[in-house]
């Protein structure tokens, strides 16, 4: 069962990172009125990654192993 949790966590981190990259690319071509929305989403995703990194430190989980 532990492997399923590890796979889930890796998938979660990868998905968040892919969403960040997609938003950064979209920001280059976005209309000016879309930019605040994109910036807020980017900030939110970055905050989630920060929380995951802090939790990994707290529980002594190797961050690099999970792409953090």
C-alpha cells in the first residue's frame, strides 16, 4: 500500500509542476485582463508546493525523491 501512496504523491507533485509550466507559457500570450487570474493561480500552485516541501521536511521525507 505504501507504493500506492508514493505513486499518488509523485503524481500530485508532477501535476502541480505541469500546471505551473502551462500557466507560465500561457502568461506569455494572455490578454492583459487574464494576467491577474493567471498570476493568482501561479501563486496558489507555488504556495501548495511550498506547503508540500515543508511537510516533507517535517516528516523527513526525501524531497528530491518526489520532485520537490
